[in-house]
C-alpha cells in the first residue's frame, strides 16, 4: 500500500543574502523525500528554487 507523502520547503525571501541555512533546508527536504520514496511512499516534493 502506497501512502501519500507531501513535503515542502520555505520560500527564500529576498530581504537578505542567501546563506547556508537555505541550502540546508533544501537538502533536508530532499533527503526526507528520497527516504520516503525508498519506503514506497507516493511522494510529492515542492522546493521553491
């Protein structure tokens, strides 16, 4: 049985320069999505890049 799984990351705002925290959030979202895909979940990922 495939469970549906949806993950998203926050929108990077332009009120400051990009920093490592932005990349960290996107990488964490990707790792979690790949983990759930390996477990057989029907995943959707929305990362605003």
